[in-house]
């Protein structure tokens, strides 16, 4: 049997059938639970990403970047 014969037997008429991408639905509770799962390495990285300041509970927040433990990481430097 040739490749053309095999292609002709495909339900799509010879074209390769493609699956639609699956979409994962997550709840707000799952989002909140995962918010602390990762953090930036430091404030330089946060600022380079344009994400400063970060607030406790936001994705990317880490207590290691919150020097005064007020829930706000990578605050603007006051002089």
C-alpha cells in the first residue's frame, strides 16, 4: 500500500487531523494558592520586568524582597 493510499483512508480526506489545544480552567482559589509558589530572585529583576512594587499575595512577591515586612516588596528607594 502506498503513502497516497494510506492518506486517502484518513477520515480528514488525507489532511492530518489536528487536535484543538486543551484549556485548563482553574479557580480563583487555585490562583491565590499558587501566588506564593514562585518569586523573583531580587528587586533588580522585578524592576527590570517593570513589576515593582509587588504586594503580598501578588504573583512574584517574596518576603526576601520586603525589607521592612510591610507587605510591599521592592518599594521605591527613598533618599
